[in-house]
C-alpha cells in the first residue's frame, strides 16, 4: 500500500489484507493514531476495526494521510484557516473575496490604457485583451 502525504511524499506500507485500519495506523504512526486521518477513494477511514480486505484496499492502492492538529478522532477535522489579518467583526475578508474585484480593476486599467494609448497596443495585444475580458466575464457570472 502507498501512503501519500499532503506534501506529495509517499511511503510504502507493507500490510496483509486481514490487517485493520487501527493496526495500519499503530504500525506506521505510533503514538499519533488519534491524530492521523486516512482517506481512501475520498472516504475517511474512521472505523478502526475494518479490515483492508473489507475496504477493498489491495496491492499498490494509495491511501492519503493527513495529520490533524487536534486529538479528536471521532469527528473529521476540517483544515483550519490561517489568520486572515485584522478585519472588522462583520466583514470576512480573505484572498478569495477580493479576487474578482481585483481582476476587474486590472482589466479596467488595461482597457483604459488601450483606449488612451492605442499606439502602444498591437493587434494581437488587443485581441488578447478582448479574450481575457470575455473569459473573466463568463467566469465572474458563472461564479455568482
């Protein structure tokens, strides 16, 4: 079995089909069993008593491993967001919130310079600006 981690490193684990998820955790993550989350085919392997055979984990299968910060083993932990910086209590501002307005401002500046300084823009540059504008417009309306 290949154990794949978030930093794209892999470790080969030797296990028998009758081994359980708990045995696999204790064998390869001693002392960290409650912090390790194992994911196979998009499903969190929570039941420590299930065998690898019952989960249809066979030779050369990939199990994704994630070490959670907390020791809560029963509930699946979501990744904790990093500090977003100082923000008003009612305003959740992050990088994704400001992405569309930032791209729109950059496109507006591009069109401003295209109209006022047209001698600096070649035909391929103008066609590219039109294409990017259409693409961003479709993406913006598709998201909202």
